[in-house]
């Protein structure tokens, strides 16, 4: 029988009935080559990826071991000794040297006013006049009462003269029997009464004179005058307005602002250093670059219990009236510090259960922790009053790795980078 041809051989089919390609025969040599190439690729990947990491790990372990045995590296600074004078800039309020409100002292009508808002006046200048018809009538009456009292004195003296003469006559006639003793006593009593009348009349004259002087002085108040040289800052009256003495309705307000007073509140730490005559420089934001120089004129001598500050007055010459009453100003003072102060960076401070401390490095590069007292916290810097002498080397940046007896390595601060010119 003849062998079946390739066409007669059964064809392989998949589950769906499609014809599958005949299997490919791979030679044994080609299979060995593929396996060897795969192994070689894995070896190359191992050498390229894992081996450098392994070597790098060994290097890091060596470096870490070296650093573990190294000393802590720190940067040190020397405390800054502050000058004996402390410059301070304090806020203040400008106030007039003299400030008064004028009120009427007589009843009447405003006849005229001579000065207005903003006018400069001298002491004694007439600011306004008041018309006083009722007071004028009282003056006329007072003059008449004085004249009447003076006439009463003359009449009383004349009566005394007559009664005294009659008493003398009856005194000589009574012993001769021409007049009785009773008549004499009556004449003598009348003389005594007339003499007392002279005293009463004289007293009435004094009272009338006093009343007239009072009215005349009151008449003087019809002219309102400036009590001191200054400037009118308020006018409250108009012509024809009725004013009365003793009321709360004001007429004018006058202020004297040359020199002007500036009040500041000095903190407790420098309050004992404030002395009369200390120089001060006043600046105002509205006058950029301009300085007004003055002196401390007085201080309260006690501290406010709430703010712990002392009220201090600075007087500043103000001939051009540039500084206005009520202005907010800045006052610069140089006040001597009562004790020596040292300044260190705020980053050098340790604050824990042991108190406030700084780390000091001695000549053998050994750390010792120093307790310090902070006089003032300036934000980025601290002012130390006790605990340091000023010649120590203080660790600039506090670290928990440092403690008493720790050995350190001093490093130099990095030089600042210089930007190239563009």
C-alpha cells in the first residue's frame, strides 16, 4: 500500500474548528543558546544594579562609623558688650504748655469780638467786649449810695458837735441850780448817741466804697483779655449773644505751644536713669527727616502700677508752631544703663527645667552650661544682665547634643556669598 500523502494526513484544528499551523521544530543548539543568553542577561543586571548599591552601602557604613566617633561641630560667637548709654525711641503725645478756656464773669450781651480761630494773641490783649446795661445802672446806684453815706457822716459829725456843746453847757449850769441834773444827763446821753452815729455813718461810707469798687471791678470784666500769649484754638461766641457769669458756656479757648510739652512713658528698667536736662530728639512722621530737639523737664518719680512705666515730660522749642497739640510723635533718648548688658543671639538660649542657659566653650573646647538672666528680649537677640563676663565663647546654635563636659570641634562661619555684578 502506498503511504498517505501530506494532503491525506489529518489537519490539527482548534476548538472552533480553525486550522492550526504545524508545530515548528527547534534545534537543540538553538535552545541552549537562548538559555545561555538569558543567564548572561541576569548576571549583567546583577552587576549593574545590585552590586553598586552593595558597595555604596559599605561606603556609607564606613562613613557613618567615622562620623559616629567624631566630635560635635559648633560655631561660637563672643557676646557683644552694649554701650553704657541705651538709645530708646518711645511714642509720645504733644500737649500745650498752657491751655485754658475763658468763661464770662459778668452778665450782658456780646458787644464785639476782636480775635478769631487761629489768631495769635499777646498777654493782656482784649479778645471781646460785653455790653452790661444792668451793671451800668448798679454802678450809678453805687455812686449815689456812696455820696449819701458821705453826707450822713457830715450830718452825724454836725449833730455830735451840737450835742457835745449842749452837754458842756448843762454840765456848768447843773451845779448852779439853773438846770437840773437830769437835763444834764439827757444832753450828755444825746452827745454819746450822736458820736456813735458818726461811727455808723463812717462804716456806711466804707461799705458803699467797697460796693462801688466791686461794681467797678465787675465792669472791668466786660473786656475779656488774654491771660497769656498764645493762639486762639476755639471761639464759642457771636455778636449779640447773652452771657452770664458762673455759667458753663465758654467764650474762648487759648493754648500756648511754645515751648510745647511731649509726654512719654519710660519703662521700668531705665526709669531710674531719667534725669532733668537729658537731651531728647523728637520726630514726626509728617516732617520726614526733620528733628526737633528738646530736654527732659520733669518726671513723675513713680511708676504706674499697671504699665510699670514712668510719665516723663520733654519740652521742645516750637517758635514756628510746627508741632501741634495732640500730635503723635517719636522721642529718642540716650539713657545710661544702670548695669552692664551683653547681647547674644536668641538661637544660643537653652530653656528647660534647669532654667535659661547658654553653652560656653573653654580653651580646651569643653562645653559648660551657664545660667543667665535675660534683661530684655529683642526678638533675634537677647540682652543678658548676669551670667556672662563678655570674653566667653558662646555656642551660637543651641543643640540637645551638648551638655556639661562635652568636647566639641570649633568651625568657622561660612563666608557670605557674593552675587556677581549684573
